[in-house]
């Protein structure tokens, strides 16, 4: 990714909140960056996927708004 050797991009399929955190756990990820948009009433502050990732992640999570 842009000539930076310790950053990579991977595409996985499935439920995002589960798959993102499972991938991070399995692969020793240091940081998850996830965007948050158009939240529903129940997840007003983060959005559903960002909220699930933040709750389940085995590492730091950076939420972009």
C-alpha cells in the first residue's frame, strides 16, 4: 500500500462486525480503522458496524466520522 511495507489491505466476506474482528484476532492486527456513518437510533453515536467492531476488537480501533 503506497510503498509502506508494514501496511496491507485484505477483503473478506461475511458479517462485517464479526469478520473484521476475527481477521484482526487471527492475524495479529495492531489497529482497525473503520468509518461510521448514518447511525440508526440504537447505534446513534457510532453506527452498527463501527459499534460492533469497537466492542469486539482485540486491538485498538480508530473510528472515522
